[in-house]
C-alpha cells in the first residue's frame, strides 16, 4: 500500500468532503419506505394527524401526509439518510424527531404518542401557527438568522409554553456570533426544562450541548468539554446527540474529541451508517489509513448504494493505491 503524507491525506479529505456536500444536495429521493402509527397517551389511534418528513441534507425536499382512521401513515420514494419527522394535529402537543431511512432494508415502524393539550395550557396547535415555525426553520437553513429569530419569536408569542423553540433561537444567536445572547437563551431552556417531566432531560441535554458549542467557538476548550460531558450524561442513549457533538468537534478540527463521540454514537446504534462514515473522515484527517479503511468499509456494509457510498469508495480507492 502506498503511504501518503499527512498533508496529502488532509487535502484529500477536504476535497472529498466538499464533493460529498455537493452530491447530497441531489439526494433524498429513492425507493425507501417508511410507515408508522400515531396514538394518544391512552393508546387510541389518532386520525388526521399531519405528518411531515424533511430531508436533513436538503430541507427543500419535503413529503407530507395525514394519518388514517387507524392512525396509520406511510411514505414511499425516500432516499437513504436522515429525515426530520414532524407530527401536528389541533388539540395535541406537536412532536418532532430525527429518523434514519434506508433504501436497502425494511425500516422499523415509527410509533408516536401525542399528548393532549389540557385546558389553560395556552398552546395554539393549528396548521397556520406551525407554518410560522416551519418558516423559521427554513430561514435558519438559509442563514437568515435575524429573520428566523423573528419567526420563532412570533411562534412563541402564540405558544409561550413551547419553550423548546428557544433552542432554535439560541442556535441563531450562536451562528450570528452573539455567544453571550446564545448562552443566555440556552440557559433559559435549562431552567424551563426542570419543570418538564416528559422532555426535560432531552431539552437539557440539547441546551447544554448548545452552550458547549458556544464555548468551543470561543476557544474555551475546557469549558466546552465539561458542557458536552454533562449533555451526554443527561441523555446517554441518544445516538443523535452523541453524533451531533462529534460533528461540532469535527467542524472545529478537534479530531480526537470527534473520534470519541462518533464512536459513542456507533456504540449506541451499531446499525446506523453515519457515524462510521464520519469516523472514516476523522481517521483520514489523523492520517491513520488502516482505521479509515476499516471505518469506511463498515459504512459500506450498512449503506452499499447511493451518493455517500460512491464517495466512500472514491476515498478507499485513493488511500489504497
């Protein structure tokens, strides 16, 4: 095997990562199928729930449907990758979650339980109101952060009890570089999460990770590491959280820390291909060819087709020469 210099390997990683980002923009459509059922907390199926799927790598690609009398729903024609699913129906607390869809295997049924809004909860759950939230998410993806903040704040004016949206406002301030305001917003989420028996730990974990990201962007590595540790402790079985912490470290070129969290994500969900792909990139940047090859080959066993598989094979061909 030909040995490449660290400089060459790092340059190769950067070029292939860029190519991958361009390829992902065309992804999202395929032959994957995803289905599930929506219940209330008493296990009664809910009819007429609006289910929206949005492709993580191309938010403009969106599928919508509604649940039938049995609470069932399904989507066809999905590409491999991560999708954000949102469930909304008047009179119930909305819910969103990130799902991984495969085109090559049967995707597990998605079961969602929605909590009924009690009188006096002060929550407006109609489609028009949640369209404001979707607008904020779209503006954030377009990096129009001030406009996104305005949309999120408009939504919160109608739904002040849905404090979770403040996480998105914190993200906007963070991306604007207003770290003081971002940390203040995240800390407000932590305080409100203490009163939330259902989603409190998850929201706390996300807010702490947000604060850690702010510290990392300011070069405060010790403080960031402590916040990320606390975040994972609050949600130790959340592979998405572990993966996202790895992404934060990776984007800041803190490869040893990225390695730790991508590895954790893979341990929590061994059949999820994404962490193995990123582990391949980490090892590539660390000039550890054997480990990069091992991780990328593991990725290909889980996702042998599609744009990302083609990218992984290009990398393997380059470093095996």
